[in-house]
C-alpha cells in the first residue's frame, strides 16, 4: 500500500510537470488515486532568436579555451542565480544570499543564504554547494582567472560552517567584490552534481542540460535550429509569465526580421541581433512594438597605438579628439540608438561621476594642432606630411555589425577632413586581436567590457600585471604603477574614488582614448503577443522573466 501511494504521488508530480504539454487542462490526482481534470488558461510560450547556437553547452564559465561560441553567456540569467544581483537602477541586493557582512579590514565576506532554494533537479542549495561551485569556476577559468572581474584571483579561502552560511576570505581587500559576484559568467551558482568526475567535467555534464536555481531550465530538445526551455518547477522566486520559451538560431539579422514578420519568432532582444535600420522600420509599424534600454551597455571608443608615430605625440591624439563628431555618429550612423559619448564611461557608473576634460568637435582646432606638431600639406593633396612622411594611418576594427562598418567610414572621413590618410582594415575578432598584439595598426575601434564588468574590469586591465585588454593596457604608461596596484587592494572606498578620478582625468587630459558612443540594447516584438520588456542593469543579458506577455 505504501508503495502504491508513492507511485501515485510520483505520477501526480509528473503530470504537473507536464502541464505545458497538456493543452488547457490541469490534471489532478487525489491521494486515493482518483484522476480529475479541470479547465485552465492556455500555457504561454514565446519564441526568441540568437545569432549562434549553444553547441558549447550551458555551463556559465565561458572562456576562449572552452567554447566556440559565446551565445549562452547572454542567456545565463534565465537558468542560474548569483549570490547577489543588481537592481535595474544599479543597487546591489541579495539573490541567493539574503544578507551579508563585510569585515572591517575588507577581507572577509559572510553570506547568509536564502532558505528553501532548490536547484532544478530538486536538490536543496547549501553553503557547501556554493563553495564548490565558486571553486569550480576558479578552476575552469584557468589562464583567464581574474579577467572576468578581479575577484576570482583574490579568493584566499572559502568556508561553509553550516548549510546557510558561506564565508569568503580574500588575500587583499577588493572594492568591487560584490560587483563581481553579480556576474553570472563566471560566478553563477551551479549544482555540484555537474562536477562529478572532476570540475572540468561540467562542460560535458551541462552540454545538454542546465542545473541551476533560475526561473527556467533546458528541456533538452534541440532540433537543429531551436532550443526550448521550460519553467524550473523548483524555482524559489516569482514564477515568470511564460511557461516556456524557445530560442531559434538565425545567423543573419535580415532573416530575423523576416522571421518576426512571418510569425516564426515573437521577439528580437539585443542590438547585436537587429540592425538599426531594421529596428527603425519596425518602429513605424503598428503590428510591432519596439523599445530601447535607457541604461547603456558599453562604450565604443578609439584606441591609439601610442608606441609609434604619429600617435606617440599627444598633440596628434588631441587633434584626432577634436576631429571626431560624436553627434553626427549618433544621428547619421547609429540612428540615435547609440548615444554620443564624451567620457570613457557614463558618469552614472560606479566611481565615474568625475569631471574631466571633454573635446567638443572643432575641425579648425584639430588642424591648428596638427600644424603646430609639424604636420603640413605642402603639396595640396589633402594629406599632411612631416619630414617627408605622409600622415597615413591604418584603422583596425572588428566588423560585428553593419552599423560598425558605417561608423568606421564616418570616422575615416572626419579624420581625412583634417589631413589624415586612413586605410581601414576590418576583420573578425581573432584577426583584429592578432593585429593589435603585433602593433600592426595606428588606431583601433574598441569598446569597454560592458554591463557590470564596467568600469572595474577595464580599470583592472590597465595594470600590465593583470591585463587581458591590449588597448587599455597602454594607459598604464601614463599612470603610476603603485596607483594601479593600489586600486585593487584597498578597503578605503574614498581612496578608490580618488584613484578613479586620477585615472579618468589622465585618460582625458592625455587623449589616451576618444569616446565615440554609448551602446543601448533594443527590443522588437510582436505587439499582439507581447506588451513590452524591462531590461536589467546589465541589459546585454536576455531576461525572459522580464518580458510582459499579453
């Protein structure tokens, strides 16, 4: 009899989990084994899209060593939680951690975990599991440890004295520790069942599964073009509106728009998945809703090869800063979706509310600076020269978006107006990186890390001892090394603010980078099915739970 009751209970659980496939009926099984059905609302499902597939799996520690595509990084919030998270207005609050305390010396963080949290397989979350998950992240980052936020390189020890208490001790104080803990790549909490057979085995075990505490889980039914995800039945938070969602892989952005128009997909989230021209065309049609995130994602900027002429001369860098017309880029190239940038980071980013010099577009001033530096157009061909050498430069960039090609051509024209001769060289990321590392460029279109990684990861990467950023590391020649070391090793937040002021002021005064635009994510959707979408603080992530359905 006891065995029979257990089987009935299991059957009831299975039927409840299968609700999404049961049309508009809810099946109930009584303790006595009687089966009944009742009418319920139709399950809600939506189809979104991505540029590439998830063939590297669903483990959220993503590096060039263990992945061929980065598609999953932008979807991890749907499957995994972190100890803490950002609110949309930039405040860090608890997620899996309900509260925390920081020791006076800034070394020890004690977290109290939220009660009743379970992974998608029903396993109860414990502090020891948090410890194992973070340790696995450190192991699997390998040579990239400390480049996705400095924290993982500074953890000296971790303890789990009881099921609800997790203690993390650092080797040195680090002002951005909580910030780094918001990053699902690499510090989302994963069920240690994924590490059976070794921490590196997570990439195999999670190749076709998710095992986190987030609102959704992978259904395991990739059909060659589409992945389907269903509600996590054990999710600890408020249930999302969509019972399930699918991600259809469509590499070409024009094909995405066609798929939206013919009803194959319901929405396109993110500016990398939708051209600005297509966004504008959909914005004017009643059948579709559109929105642009208020919070910027990252900063696009021009970086210089300051080890060679002509940009080893600060006057030439200053001339380039005056030659660039960011407002023209905003309106004519980026369709006012990306906004003109005056500073390396928006002033609403942590520690970035610093008054620095800005360079309003002034073509005549740019020409005067070049003349003063000895660059003149003696033969009237429009290209300046000095000591018999033409002012010829190579402009290197990654052609990731159609709008980027147009932006590069616009910048080329602006620089040529003041006397440069510009050869543009576009390529994929690896080609770009190889050229930059080899010094085979004069200027490069580059970008900040973005989201919660800004500004702390960029500031860390200025330090040659830490850097994985071939452009930002050049700023180090203008900042005292002791200051770069100190910013990641002080518990004094006032001192951190002083260091930020020094670095950001130096970047502006020495024209180490020319800010171009702040990017903003876009959302276009079928207005008959979706009301809208609310972006999180890091708007590059797709948070399906934030989609408001009809």
